[in-house]
C-alpha cells in the first residue's frame, strides 16, 4: 500500500531555501515523509546534515516546496525513504505539483 500524500508532509530543511537534495546516478532527488517519526529517524541516521524536520500542511506550502525543488533541478522525491531499505516510492516533482494544484 502506498503512503497517502494528501495529509501533512514532513521535509528536511536547513537555512531558508535549503532543502535536502541527494545525487543518485543521473538524478537529483529529495525526500518527503508522511510521518514525522520517519523523517526524524532519517535525520538521526544522518546527524551531520545539520537540518531539521519541518511540516508542510497546506497546499500553498506544498506547492512552494515543490517549486523550490524545481529551481534546485530536483526531478523526483523519495516518499518515506528509510536508511537501509533498498526500495522507496519515487514520485516525479511535476506529478506531485499537478496533484497539489488539482487538490
């Protein structure tokens, strides 16, 4: 069962405008989590990031986050990624943006 993306999203951010971006072979990715505990577990596993968990509850905040990822040339997000798990749901930023706008 896929995580429900219509509720609150939890993201990692640092300074204003600084979001987690991961380079994978040929791709730029970011992450969103549907539960705060999952985002905090990821952050605990990567203590050196110097980031914090923030929540995105409104459509406007979600859209702003996705637009920022687009400006950072991030093409997709990993949903509920957990360290050590070899698979995660990947959703293209443009698909999520369309979904948020149509909600």
